[in-house]
C-alpha cells in the first residue's frame, strides 16, 4: 500500500470515528446539557462522514477520484433532502456535507500536486 493510500485510509478512518462519536455521544450530551456549541452537535456528523467515506474510498485507485468525492457528497446532500420530508431542510447539514466534500477534494488536489 502506498503512502498516499495509507494517508487516505488514516484520515478516512479518523473522520468516520469522529463522525460516530459526534453523533452517538457528543450530540446527546450537548442536547441534554443545552450546550451553546454553534450547532456543532448538529452538523459535525455530516461533515465527518462525508470527509471520512470519501477518503476511505480513495484508498483504491480510481480513474476519476474527484467523481468519488462528488458522488459521496451528492449522496449525503440527497439524503438530507429525503430525510426532511415535510419538515424544513437542515441547511447546516447540507452545508457541512458540502464542506466535507470540498475539504476532501482539496486534500486530493494537495496530495497530487
């Protein structure tokens, strides 16, 4: 495994773990204690999951790695639209998903330059 693939894997694994921790542990804690965290408890899982899964999938060589990032980001945003149903869209989650995709894309460009 190349150093680049190992880096993608480590960033991806760490991000997915942070996404899980933020959703399973931090969010309930923040809600229960009414923390003023600027919405971190709401948007952090979306950000970390998009960043993490993008990086994990980039362990494998793809002809168009940017397309992998785009598909994961679009899938996460689509999920937010589907989840909303009759409720209002959660703009923070949509923004966080897009930001996770942008950062993943920037990491891709930074490593290939």
